[in-house]
C-alpha cells in the first residue's frame, strides 16, 4: 500500500469549517486505498499571535520558553484535525514532534531535524489509522521542546515523506501552485506545471515565498516529489520534481523579486590573503546571512568588496564592520539600504544563450539602472533600486513571455546552441 503525506498550512486549517474541509480531503485519500500521514501548521496567524503575546510579557523571552509556547499552535491543530476525522468515521491519532521521535539539534527556535523514528508512525498506519503530526516542532535528545524556524511545517512534511518512502508529499496552501512570478505583483503570472528542485530552491531563496527553503533541500536530497496545491479546489498544482529533459527546453521558468536588501561596499580593503575570510568569518560568527559577494581589486594593495544582506541584519552587520575597521584597516563603508534583487531562473539556461542579454536590454528599455549583477548556472540576478522592483519584475516577466504557456520553449534553430555550458 502506498503512503502519502498531506500537509495543510495555516490558512487551510484556520477555522472549524476549513479543518472539516481538509479532513474530508484526507478521508478521501484514505478511502482511495492509501496510508495517510497528515502534517498541520498552526491555525491562521496563531504563531504570529503567540509571538506578539510573548513579546508583550517580555521583549526578549528565553528561547526555550518561546519554543514551548510556539509549539502549542501546532498542537491545537493536530487535536482538532484528529477530531474532525473521527467525526467522519475514520480512526485518526494526533502526534506531537516529541511523540514521533522527531529529534532536532539543541537550538530552541531554529533547530534543524537530526532524525525521525518512523516506527511509531508505521505502527499506527499499519493499524489502519490516519496519523496527524504537528509540523514545525521537535525534541532534543534530552527531551527539550524545539521549533524548527518560521515556515518549517513544510520541512517536517518533506522529512516525513522521505523517511516513510511516501510516493508524494502534498503541500496544501492558499495558492494553487508555484507561479512564474508573484501574482500579486504580476497579474498575468501563470501557474507552473512542473519545476525542478534546483529551480524551486533558487526561487524560494530569491523571495518567491511559496515553500520553506530547507524543505526543498530535503526534497532534493531524498528525491521526494512535492505537489504544491490549493486546499480550496481539486485542480492539480505544481509538481516539484527532479530535472527532466523537457525542462531544459524551457529557458526561463520563473522570475522573482527580493526586496528589503541592503548593499554594502567596503572600499580599500587591504589586498592580501585572508581578508575575505576575516570579514565574512566575523559576520558569520554573529549570524549575519550574507547574500551575493563581489570582490574586485583594481589598484595594487587595495580591493573593493561589495555584498548584500537583508535589512534585518544591517545593524549587526555595520557593528561588526566598525569593529573590524580598526583591526584590519578598512576604508570607507558605503551603505545603500534600499536595494531589491530581480532574478530569472531556469535550468534551460545551462544550454541556451541570450538570457542575460535579454534581461539587461529589458531593464535598459525601462530606464532602470543595474547596480550589480550576479549569476549561477541557472539564474541571473540584478540588483536595482527598490522603488523600481515591481516594474522591473513585470517587464522581465513579459520580455521572457512567461505569461504564455510554453512561450519560453526554444525553437528548433535555437536548440543548435545546446551543449554550450553556461550559455546565458
Ligand atoms: N506555524 C509556523 C509558522 O507560522 C510553522 C509553519 O506554519 O510552517 O511559522
Ligand atoms: Mg508556509
């Protein structure tokens, strides 16, 4: 008998009626002859409310207690979901992260999963039960409750699908799939039918916000097919899966924008071995997540270093740099806190050229100045002023014809450029 993991996000279990609807879907899957594991998030904005409540009590609550508090959101949902399934005449059992032996690192609110003991779940499934698991939470080896970072119920679901060898991990949400761009910003964005793990990973970390980043890394590592779909309709959503030859024909799969970035330029960094290691080592030690980094040396003895961080980390970042300035002798630090990143992603870029060209020409025709360009083999990113971000995204989306189904498929003639790696 095949196993399926169905994960319902906060909006899909927001109230009694929605929980009942999700329960009907779960029962239907069970009645079709599958073993069903359900993962749920906290209802609606419950997690935000709990954080706000904690902050009312103390601006900096102990992280141990915060994890204990936040884990209650998902615990509410599992019990309610199990009740809803019982009412439909099926056997269901709710399980917390601790009960299914989801062991995590000993970091209270951003813990990573270390292992899951599948035996408890398997036993319940073999007894004919539907197992309802609380997302987003685990326990440490010494039994402390942890949470796995905002949005991490997705990660719980994918991890369970991996250990149970599920045939698919379905992510039920309030959108009907992954779009070629955020439909709130680009009205004619289109639902993508199939996307590779790698592309999805790029889009997720570039701000597409559909799924938790780490869940996609796990899915890629363990080859779990993930189906992102709406909990309100029956239409198929987007399948996130391993790369296949058809995907290569599509040069650009999606476009994304990340706002709220800051760019820092360090002038006159001593041009000698070990400088980058010291600077980024010091930032990493303070948990500053650094995005794109560019270093260029143009004069003997000195180099410039440019990089971006999220605005949330900017204060810490500047503090660290000021400390370093005295120690290693940095020149001026130029900060621009109003940067956005617009990117296009597609595995087809590996074998087709002309993508970078088209992207830059599009921004030029919109009179948008590019501050910085970075690339990977399946992505081109441009840093631009935040105020122009939405307009840039729409222009790029239109230029690559992303609003038209299959429009980005290459013609036969262009296929002749295949096999030139890093085509762009
Ligand atoms: N409830 C948690 C959050 O809001 C986890 C999740 O929904 O994935 O971040
Ligand atoms: Mg989510």
